[in-house]
C-alpha cells in the first residue's frame, strides 16, 4: 500500500498520510503525471553540421582560441580546411575551460598513407580532466594490445568491438563522463564512469575507471579538483581533429 501511495501522490500529501516517514528520493517526489513537475529545458539538438544549442564549442573549424599549449603559450597545432592537426613535437593541447561531468563529441582522422604498426601508427588520445584517456589510434587492420587500441579506456578497458574506419576517414567519439568523487580528506567516494560511442556504436557502457590513465602500470586515483581541462595528445603523429564540443551535465 505504501509503495502505491508513493507512486501516486505528492510529498506533501504523503507526509500527511504517513506521518514521521522521510520524504522519498528525487525520482519519487512528484505524483505520477504531475503537471506541476518542472519540464526539461528545451534544447535545439543541432545536426551533423551544427552542435546542440547548449554546447560549448571547443573547435568549430576556424581557430584554436579555446586551446593552449600544455607547457603554456598559444596552441602550436596547424589549422586548415576546417580541421586542426597535430604538429609532432609541439606538445599536447589543453582546453581553456575545464569540465567535470560532461558529454563530449569530437571527430578525428589518422594519417594517410598509414605508416608504422601497433602503437606507432596514427596515435593520439583525448584525456577527460587531463587524466582519463580514451585512446585514438589507427586500429584499422593494425594489431596492438587490446586496452590500447582505438576506443579503449587506455590501460583499463578494451572497446567491446573494433569499429575503426580506414586511415584518413573521419571518425567520431561521443563520450559521457562522470568525474570521480572524493571526500574532504581526499579519499575516493565514487570512481569515474564513462560511456563511449565510437562511430555511433556503443563500445563502453558505464564502465567504472580504476584510476587515472597510466602506461604499463596499474591505474590509481589521486584527489583532484572538480573541474579540469581536456587534453589532446601529441604522440608524434599528424592526427587531425574537427567538430569538438562539450555539454556540461549538471547534477540532478
């Protein structure tokens, strides 16, 4: 009976019917089909050529004003033809704004012709909060370790499937990221979580990260700020990027 009441009536009515009981959780604080429940914000969903109206555009095809060099100073990567390209040896790029929980969209393409093999072929990466990497690599008919191929949460989770396109073809990542939570003493309360679509195909479904990305080492957490920049990696290969935007995900 009580469960049925929680589904049908508002918290105020419930408090009268069940005195002394705590208010229900957020999902149950409104009666079913309550017209007073606040509706979702209206957002233009955009299109292939245009991001959603509430997105923060980090690269729209013209300049690198939303990026800077990791070691300080202006971004040193090349911009042309609506994309930008890694200049090997110039260093990583860091986004000017920082983010926590977010939806990230970016498009990338590996060099043509393909050169090298394994990790030495079209290698780059995108790091959420500068710490948690989704690998970018030419994984089209290119064998390497599973947790380092395109779409991998580097060093932790291989993608469920390899949906890589050939070198030079534009590819897409859509990433839903929830930052880790730490208590006042810096102890981990909840690990970071990530859902990743590669070229529209689900390759990670809410995986819980074991820590910050590490090479040939087990990942571990160290307490950090709630908002940190994105990082794009210079791994010595002229990987290209375009159409990068972020939607911040406020806590409900």
